[in-house]
């Protein structure tokens, strides 16, 4: 297994969402792109990859991975990549620019609490 330059195994959360549940337009290649990135990270760079696509990429699943599954696997020097292919939104117009958010599979159009 190839290691990243720290000598520790890298970890990656790769998400691809083409099909959303509630009124959010479908995409054509987000899942395909995410799968290609996952394969490259795993085979060419030795990363431990978790791939979440479409219905598996709910807010709950993403939150669980980031807050429960991942932390015990990381050391301070560990490499971590978060890759997201799907819809996102930008809100606000403050002096620092808009805030950007990705939309998980379970996001509902017009309901900020679901994204």
C-alpha cells in the first residue's frame, strides 16, 4: 500500500450525488466523478476511502462519518480529503463574501434545516 508523505495512511470521504429526493434537479455525472476520484485515491495513493453516493449520502450519514467513524482513525499528522460532487448553494453577501454549503441527498428545496 502506498502511503502519503507523512508515512500515515490517508483517509478520504468521497461523495457523489446525482439523484436528490425532493425537488432538487438531478445531475448527470457527480456519482461517476466521485467513483473515479475514489478509485484514484485508493489505488494510486493508498487512501482509505469511504464512498457515499446518492441515497447513502444523507446528512445523517455524512455527519456520522465525520463525527463518529473518522476521528478515532486519525492521528494529528493524518491526511484527510473531503471530496463532494453534487449541488451546493451560496448564501449571504457579507464583507467576506457568501457562505457556501453542499446539499446532501436528504436536502429539501427551500428548507435550510435539511442541508
